[in-house]
C-alpha cells in the first residue's frame, strides 16, 4: 500500500505531540503552574519562530489584509480559546475525562469541514469515527465510566475551538501561503498573547526545569511544522482522524517513562485505534 505524505506528516504530528504531552505532564508534576508553563514555552519558541518568519518576510508583505487579519485572529483566539481554556479544563476535570472528551474534536472537524470545505460526510467516515471514539474510550478510561464535571464543559469547548481554529482556519491559511509562514506568524502572535495573559493573571515567574521547557518548545515548533504540512497534503478530516492515534503514543511513552499502567483493555483500545487509522489511510477519508 502506498503511504501518503498526509499520513506521514500526520503520524509525525501525533508522535511529536505525544512527546510534548508527556514532557509537559512531567514538568507539571513538579508543581509548575500550567499557565506560567504555557507562557514560558511560548517565550522559548519566539526566537526560532522569528528566525523562520524572516525567511518568509517578503511573502508576508505580499499577503492580503484579509489573510493577515486571519493570522492575527487565529493567533489571538488560539492562545485564549485553546491554550487558556485547556488550563481551565485541566484544573476542573479529571485527566481521563479530558483525554476522552477532547477526542470529540474529530466529530467537530468532520462537521466543520463539511460546512467550510465541502468535505463529504460519508458512512465510512462516520463508521470509523465511532471506532476511534470507542477505541479512545477503552484506551483512556480502561472501560470504566466517567462522571461529568464543570471542567468537561471547558474540554468540549476547547475541542470545538481547536477544530475550528486549528483544523479549519489553519488549513485555509496553508492553502494560500507557505506552511512555515502560517505557523511562525500564528505562533508569534499566540506566544505574545499567552505571555500577556499570564502577566495580567499574576502567575508569571521564572520556571523550574528550563532545559525541559526549551525542549518542549522545540518539539512544539516541529509539531506545528508537521501539522501545517499535513494540512497541505490531506483533508482536515483525514488529518484529525489520523492524529487520534496520539493517546496511544502518550500511553506508551507514559508506560515507559512515567511508569503509568497499560492494561489489557487499554491495549485493545489502542489496537482498535491503530486498525481504524489503517482503514482511514486505505480509504483516503
């Protein structure tokens, strides 16, 4: 079977994002404030992103006012509607609830891609979405029920915002400009916004584990570059469904590096996700 570029970049995105999640979880376990950590990760990315942006400065100057306004909107709304809402969700919801309910991003993306990109909602797509959610449920919750909290509202809101801002609007930008121009512009604006948010909230302090924060920042840059290239080579629905394998990568990394459990039911859930991802690539959803 021919492996598409969309699949390769999506898997790269998933694995990098998983590394970022595990490292971030490790730093948070040391007592670091989530908002302060997010702000400093953004600060650490500024210099590399500025360097990447300089390579595309001429192309940026040639963008229409509409596209520049869109980049600004994505940067501001992404920092507040995704990054800040994520901190609210994690502060008010069990980790299992957050990890599972965030998978609703697949449903939101399919619906929004149908509205904005005219991507068809087919029976195979719906069928595979159900299997992704079922596999994620087994992998994340070990087959146990979840009790809903106020944080779950924030999680679903974050999933919707991420689907619209990152999966729909960002894909629109990479269709009209270089993926790295889109990524660097949005990241610079987002980092400045989250820094100001942390400053105004009074939580901005010098963090611990600065080397790890720099590593997380570099992984974040690579993640964004992989994501934008995935959108350049595949549909929004395809990328989002493939990225659903991220919880499996997180579970495997957590098992080896954080000594978290991985039982039979979680393994079955992971295998269901892997099987579904193979079908998504084979059917080119």
